[in-house]
C-alpha cells in the first residue's frame, strides 16, 4: 500500500494537482494537512478544525472504517491498518486557545536536526513507549520556502510494519529554471493565483495551470542573464504587474521574498 503525506498550505491549485498526482503515482492513501477544501464522501475523514484529513484515493477505493477525529487529529482504519494524521497547533492557535505559546520546535538527530534538544528527546521517548518507528531518513527538508527549510513532517509506523515499509521524499526543485528566484515577489504571485480558475479534463486543467504559472513567473521574477531594461524591451514596455521595491543598494527591484 502506497501512502502520501503532504501539506497543501490551503492552496486550491495545490489540491487540484494532488488529485492528479495520486492517480499518476498510484497512491492508495493520502494524509493531508491544511487542505483547501474537504470532500463530502465516505473515503474522506477530517479533524474538528478541518485542517488535516485522511483520504482513501486509490483505484479502486479502499473502504475506511473506525473513523475518529479530534481538534488536532484524524484517524481511520483501512485493510486492518490504522492511519493517523496529527497536526500540532501553530503558535497563534495556542495563544488564542490557551493564552500560552508553545515551546520551541523539537530537534533530534534521528530526523536530520543538527542536535537533539529536550523536546526532541521527549518525543523520541514517547515513540518508544508507543512502539512506533520513525521512517524519515536523511537530512533533506520536508518544507522549503523563500530560502529557509525545515524538517517538520515526521512519518511513523508501528514496529510490526516497519520492516516492510520504505520512505522517500518526492523530489522538488529549490529554484525556478531561467529565473532569478531571489527576486520573487510572493504577494504578486498570490494575487495572480487568486483569480485562477480551471475547467475541462485533468490534462487540460494541468496545461492551463502550467501556462498560467509561466505568466506568473514572468510577472513576478527577473529572468537570468537579463537586465530590467532588456526584460521591458522583451515584453514591449514596463510590466504593469511589477511592484517596484528597494534593494540593500537602493536600486529599483522586485520585493524580495
């Protein structure tokens, strides 16, 4: 059985692409955090806050049973295996609900951190008490954005399943070919994709998203090897979507992410 663990960051496009990827990669179960929307079907179970979910997405669909959910978790049984999607509260959620901020992140060398702190040690002890085995391997981050990266997604299995399980991080790119990623205007990209709508078959929608992404990249980043003036000549004038900002040297440029 192939399972996928993913954070969609509440993006509609990301969820649309997920629905296509689970078909192409023959994924049976998806454990999702921060989904854009919830499905109203028997193959989907979400937690009380609607911020994490378990989706039986294989073909054919595997029947979900023994559903349980709470404020931070969703749990379901499929083919005798219990799947749990657990999401810790963010700092602002903890302050709002308890009046306190959570302690610093858990670090442990077992999942690629440079050192193990007290919180990481406590987690490792709880894993041992629950007979859970960590599947994460290597030091590749599970989350990257704007030059920062973290290993904040952990995959755990019961010790009885560990010997027959494998784990891998799907490859992602840290840069955009042909563009200067350091000039990315995040606000502009978000605004452009707010107006994106797709229709038609999965292939037609994917092609439309790819074309739209190319337009968004042209509007929000500088191309490699080209000056501002060269880009403006290439596009027939100053791009009205660009928002000028100031770099450390005082020159006009995109707002850096």
